[in-house]
């Protein structure tokens, strides 16, 4: 439902703010490098923990990085030394364009109270002239922690929810892919996946929320203007889909910043829907 951005705490932390926080050396701070499908760089922010969305995932699911159940999530993040009372800050080596928002959403799905995204990611950190440290040659051992999840089903949509919504229209589904993939004018990159979009869904490309000059998430006013230009209704519940449930998080994050704190993500996204020949698909630039 529509929210008031003035009442919503931002999910973003700036590079200078994180640097100042690191200087205080809080014992409960956990910084996660959530980069996805990127080459490993020889540097990192001090003490950053590698968080692999293909590892912290449902091991039995046919699709990559499917959200795990609460017990699996708790076991995986606990093994990384993260407890549910820690302050978690997530960054990407590609700035705002990859998996940091996905991991932010995952922690929120399991009820984590204090989770933030580094605005601009590692490139923004480096642009500020802030220090990095060499990445260790071998994975570091972590002191295991106990993680107690609290599942929030309202933040998750499944294929069944999306199918039911075709007739119920209880929420609006936003498609975070670019217009050419939404319209079906280009072939999908995944084998066996048809082109097009879920009937009734609205195109809201995630890249529209990233400032092309700075790599930062756009301001609240710019986010609002982007949504108005795309005619996105903010007076009813929203859910977001994308190619495989990764960049949908950027749209959910942008909506969170303007007060829409309960936006759900369709986990399987088009990788699941487009691969099922029994589900309806639409092409063209209209819902």
C-alpha cells in the first residue's frame, strides 16, 4: 500500500557513512559482498564476507538462487558468522546493478531488522577515495552464529500467486526488465524461455532508478517522477518480477525509499514463467 517516505527509514547507507561506522568498530557489524556473476577482484572493503546467492538458496529447486526455506537460510548465514541481531550492510562490485538488493530482500523476507545497502556499491566507495584491503587467497573461517529467522510471507510471490492474480488483480505486477525483453522484441537469454511478459504486468525497468552519472540510486523525488512517468499505480499492493528474481530487488528498493515498504518479489520471475508452456504470455509494449 502507499506509504509516507517521511516515516520510512532509508535502506541506503553512503560510503562516508559506512566508513565512519567502520571507524567505530561495532562488534555486530557485518559487511557482505553480494556480487553476482562477476570476476573476483583482488580487493574488498575491510572484513567483507562473500555472500553467494546461488549458495544461500534452495538446493532442490530447478532454478538458480531460489529462495531457501527459513531453516536453510538460518544455517547458511549462521555459518557465515551472521546473527539476526547484527547490523548487515551489503554491497556489489558492480555498483547498484547486481545482487545487493536481492540479498537485502532475502534478509527482509526472514525478518532481519537492520539491513542496509551501500549506495553506489564498491565503485562508489572507491570513487570516494576510501580504503580497500587485499582479498585473502583462501576463504576465511568464520565463528558460527545462531540465526533465528522470522518469515514474512507478504514479501514473497510464487508462480501460483501470479497466476491467481491474473483474475483476482489483487496487486499490480511490475516487470523490471528492459522494454525490449518485456515486449518480446528480443530473444530471452535463457534456453527454453519464451519471450514476452505476464499479461497485465507493467514495465518498470530497474535501470530507470539508477543515476547514470553517479551510479547511485536516484533521489526520492526522482524516483517518484520516474514512477509517474511510467504510470505505476501506488494506491494498491505491488510486486516485482525480472529475469530471475535479482534486479527486481532494485525496483523494490526504490519503492521502499518512497515509503512502499511491503513490495513483494516474484522469486521465480520470467525464468520460471517464460519456461512454462502452459502459462499465458503477452508480447508487445502493452500490459
